[in-house]
């Protein structure tokens, strides 16, 4: 019978404390769980890890295992100590036939385990993952009931997509923006065997508000997605999804065209004909511009270097679009003058 050195499997010394055993198990179980590790040897390795933890984390089993004494050194030539050879463990009552536990009935445990601890796995504690302590060793890691039965749960989508509306000023400043979002996921605190859960109020779903600060990359565009690694949902195996921020550029004053901006200013017909000076507000501050005589509606004036920064730190342009508007309150005298101008056309 193949001897199993449970201490070596978990990578701990024979005198390891309960905390050291638990810590080693947590680390290895996450590393070799078949839902995480797809290598061929992962499943067997995971099975050995669970078996080793089942023994070394249980005081009674560990004491029996340690009592083998010199036999543990015999490795592959291990023979059960006196009294354990061909041991049949009778869990029947009223004359029921005895039985020897094998691979399936012991929840995947080895013959070595069965030969030593089959008598301790009676009753409810005989369930594959339960020890005589009456608790599931998977609970330490938060593994699901499905994972406990060695069936791989359907892969969860741990990513979150969140819309982020920004303005031209946000793009210009490039300061970290606070983003808040809500995560709704299955409650991890619900009792495994039913009952009321105070964490979710019995709904099975918990909602959590999270916040992150996001620094926008240069030259970000409308509709672009920004990925924040590890800011999504987390599952019981320690895996984390990503947060995707879908950019929505919305500005009442500026149109964003890459690193260039455009804005509209209004002038009167007389200003368009004669030309004028106008003070306008830009992201870089207030400036004065000169509108040449004879400017038409829809014409654009390019103001170099007053746009948004690019990746190198240089700035795009601001295109000022002219819109000729008729004043709302026109006097009779102005109307008469417009009539005279019409006669001259």
C-alpha cells in the first residue's frame, strides 16, 4: 500500500501548529483547485491536499497518524500497523453486514486513508468533506457546495461594466475622478443548510457600494472602455474580475474632436459685417479674439494650442464657430435701418 506523508504534501513540519497547517492548506488549495488550475496533475494534487488537511487538521486523526512511529519512514512499503490489516469497519446496526470503505465511499480518499480512519468516518461525519469536528473543510476557503462535490461550478463573469460620463474639463485637467458603482452578488454569509441570513435579509443577494479614483488616459475617446484590473467582483477562490468604464463624453459648451475642441459663439449681423472683438472663455482661461469684418455664419476661427493635451503633453486646437443671431429686442429705428439696407441689396 502506498504510504502518504501528509506533512510533506502540505509542506509543513511534523510539529506544525494548527494555524500553520491551515495556512498551508489555504495556499495550496487555491493553487491546485481544478477550477483554477487546468493542468493534468491538479486534480490529484488537490485530492491529496484535501486528504492531508483532513488528517492534520483533526486532532484525533493526527494523533493516530503520528502514532505510526517508525512506519512512516517505510514509504511505498508501508504496511498498516498491527490490528489494521484488512480492517473491516462495521457501521451497520442490528446484524447489518460490515463493509470496507473504498475510494467512492470515502469521498475520494485513498486506500491508505481508508485503512487508518474508516472507523472514524461514521454517521454524518462520513460525508466526503466532513471530519469528526462536524464542519466542512471547504468552508475555510468559502468553496461552494458544488465544488465540494468535485463538480466544477459554471465559470462566473466577475467583470463589471460601468458608464462614466465626463466633460471636456475633465479631459483637460486629467485629475483622478471619483467613481462610485454598485456590486450585486450572491450573499457569501447565508447559512449553507438554510435559515435566515441577517446579512442579506433572506434575499440571497447583497449589494455593495464601491468607489475608485480613476485617472483618465490622454486622448481617450467617446465610447472607449477603460479597464481597471481587479476592481470587479470576487469569487470564493480569490479570483477577481475587472471593472470596465465606458466613456461617455458629454459637454454643454464644447464638442470634443480627439484632442481638438470646438465651441460656438454668437455675433450680431452688424458685428459680422464690420468685424469686432470678443472675450471668450476657454479651458485655458479667458482670452480676447478678433473677428474679422465680413465673417459668415458657420465660419470657424482656429485658436492654436487651446485644446486638449495629447500623450506627449502638447495641446490641440480650439475651433471657434461663428453663429450670427438677430437680437431679440429690436427697436423701430433698427428696423427702419434694416429696410434701407435691404433696398441697397
